[in-house]
C-alpha cells in the first residue's frame, strides 16, 4: 500500500515533467503489460469505464492530462485495496469470532 501512495505522490510532484517510459513502468507494475494500438498504449483496469489508462508519448514525455488519469486510477486501486482490507479484517468479528 505504501508503494502505491509513494508512486502517486511522485507523479503529482512531476505531473508536467513525467517521462513516458517512467509512467508506462508504473502502469505496468499495477496493470500488467499494455496493448499497443498505433501510438496508444492501453492498460487494462479491474473496473469498466473511467479512469481509463491510455497513454501517448509527446517528445519523450507523458501528456499531463494522462498523468492525471493514471493518478486517478492508482487512487482508485488504493481505495479498492483498503476496502478489501477492511472487509477481510471485519469478517470474524460479525459472528463473535476473531
């Protein structure tokens, strides 16, 4: 969990100056390998719809609005992980177990 939070903070600090390769590596870490269609690098997410992860290079850099989309996706992943952790932690308590 701390790693995803660190990645979010780093992207927020460098949103306008993020190298495309660095952003793609972060996306691969959390979403697996991308599908490439033309100049678009498309990553799967465990949810339908937004925030989608669809990256394009611009002179070796990531487009700032796409960095924001990745940040939103990472925040959603972190939230999902926290929700799963909360559900798992409370399972035994409801029946007097644990």
